[in-house]
C-alpha cells in the first residue's frame, strides 16, 4: 500500500518514523509520503490560506494549493482520497480493515477553520472522523488512520496478533501480566501460570466478556458494534 499525506505541517508526522510503523516503513511493508501543500501554491509569497468569505474568525485553506497538490500526487485518481474532519463518518475497526485493502490512500489534513469547500467537493472521495471532538488540524486523525490501517498490512505485526484479535471481535481485551509473579502485593492469576492453554483461553474469554459488560455494555447488546 502507498499512503500520501497532504499537510501544511509535515514535521508533525515525525512520530511515524518510530516504533512498529517506523519499522514497517523501513522494511518496505508500506510506503508513506508526507507532502507539503505549500510546495504547490501559485502565490508568490507561498500563501496557502485566506480570510473566509462572509466573515468570521480564522483562516481558510485555499482550494488552489490543495487541488494542485492532489493533482500532482494522484493524477489518475487511483487513490481513495480522504479528508479528516469532524463531519465525517466515525472510523471503526471494520472501516480500518476495509481501508487496509486499498492500493493507495491520500489523506488530506485541514488546519485553521478548514479547507475551501470547493476543494472537498472537487477532489475528495470521503470524509472520515476519528471521534466526536474538534482538533486544531487533521494531522493527528491522519496518523490515527495510518497507524490503525498499517496493523493490517502483511508483515507489520507478528503472525498471530490479528488472529487473536478476530477471536475476540466486539470484546474489550482481557488483562495482561508479565514478570514478576508478585508486585506490591498483587499476584498474577494462578491459571495464567498453569500451562493449561485450554483453561487459559477460557479464563481470557470470560475476563473479556466481564470487562466489556462493565465498561462498554453497548458492544454486547449490539448498539455499538456488530454483535
Ligand atoms: C478531524 C479534523 C477533528 C477531526 C479536525 C476528527 C481543523 C479539520 C478544521 C481540522 C478542519 C476544523 N478535528 N474528529 N480538525 O477526526 O480543517 O474542523
């Protein structure tokens, strides 16, 4: 997969050079290009934003730099082009899985009051939100999309990790423990040290249901998930 990010703040994407995503990029499991929209402005002062028609606070990102940037990175419109916005459909795990099957994604990050509506109308396939709150820009949401999607690409996670996850679909995770056996008076549940993998699986499943019932009952009664 190839993911291209369009942003006025490319340095915000430095975290994607680290950890699991950073390693996956270095190993060529996917390609991530961070493109500065400013490189495509036709304004002699490199301006990319302007005052809103109709008045009001804040600045609006101009259609021209955004349109030229998209045209340059995806001339044949082969990519699924996504604008991160609180108006979009909320990103779900199911959506993450479907995005991971795309060959190419373009993620457009707005800043300030947002992007001129004509750039969205002309160039964007879909708006996505990472949750019902407003952020200063679409950069963090774009990173959320990249991180969550990259986990489903071949060779990014260790073999087994996603299998485990699909067994517990619509359930929250059971608790994890590592050494030592006792820490500040709290001990690791006996069953996890028993070596009995059938019993361990049963215990984990039971805990997952328990935790889901307590924290997110909506996931069990079908209101929030597919259950
Ligand atoms: C996405 C973008 C929240 C989300 C965002 C989300 C700033 C989009 C500006 C930027 C527009 C205002 N906030 N929930 N903010 O995914 O450019 O909407």
